C-alpha cells in the first residue's frame, strides 16, 4: 500500500521556524514531523510514499536522503513552481498513485494514534471510493 504525505505547505502558523525551514521538519518530541509520520505508517506496513514539496524542498529531500528514506520507496512530487493545495497536489502526484490498490493520504502535521489497519479494512469492506477519518470533538 502507498501513502501520500502532504508536506508542501508554508507552515505560516509555525513562524518563525518556517521562515528558514519547512513545517515537515519541525521537531515534536525529538523527531521531525515527517519522520514521525513515515515511521507511524511503516508500523502498518506502508513502505511506499509520495511526498509533495514546495517550501524549502531541498531540506526535505536532503533529510530523506540522509536517512536513506527510512528504508522506504519515496517519490517526490515537486510543487516548487506553484503551491497546489490538496486537490492540485493529488492531481500532480497521480502518476505515482496509479493502480487498483487504495492509498492513504495524510498531512505531515498530523499527530494521531488512529488504527490505520482498521480504517483500511473498513474502507475495503465498504468498497468505498474514499474513506475519511474524522474526530468528534
């Protein structure tokens, strides 16, 4: 199974950190958000990722290279020409997501303990086009 991690955002709410770094590399409990979410999804057997980049893209690409892509296959969807938002980002990355297998989409700044395996099973059992995880507050 593949996952797309949206990491292209400007991170304006994390200023001044994002004046010089991408939000994806903001550290939470001693780990950058991107690493935290790759490792989290790997725990559910996801080993192929599409990561979109825009704001300080070289820092994200270099970080992934320095960590050998965390032992995963990683494709970069480069949005440096224009920030494409959610729909545009998915469309630009669509070549990496082709196939009959469902894929998961996650924002890089998500911190969750969602049982991804249960969500995937629910999605497949319902033969849904899309399944969205939400939290009741």
